[in-house]
């Protein structure tokens, strides 16, 4: 499974960005996908996850109400719509595939994700 993120960039506080993660290889429509973010010196942080068919999503409390994760299995892609961005959202954002999971009731740790993209930088200026 190969994952490629895009859509990052520089945005002012209060603005919006939409991240895209394009997947190739594997059976994309059968497993959980997640978004994580990381800043220098810190551990990778869970942002959002979505079940195999998009029927269920989980979002971290820090982004709830501002970020929305979705997926389009026909296009082998997941998205992260980020609104009302804050300076503390500045990070490298990674998408990941948890191929052993199709549904989840709570966030999975990074160790449960088998494949990762290379990351895309999001910088929010205040």
C-alpha cells in the first residue's frame, strides 16, 4: 500500500485547508484510515480516523468541530477538511492505513497502522 498526501501549505489563522491522501495497492475499501500530525520533538498525535466504508469517524478533541475526515472508496482517497485553523495546528500531517482493522470504536495507536505516507506540512500563521 502506498500513501501520498497533498494539500498542505501556509494559511492564516482562521483559514481552511483540505488535505488529500491518495492510496494505491491493497484493498483500500476494506480498512480503517487515519490522520496523524507531528511537531518537532513531540510524539505523533492522533487527529482523525474513519471506518472502511466511511460510516464512522473519530476525531481528536482538539480538532472536533473544526476538522472533518471523509473518504471516497471509488477514488481510493481520504480527506481531511480543516477549518478555523489555529497556530497550534501547525505540524506535519500524515495519513496512515490500519489494514487489520475495518471498524473501530476508539482511536488506534500509531503502532496499529501498517502503512504511512511521507507527510505534508501545514503551517498556520497567527
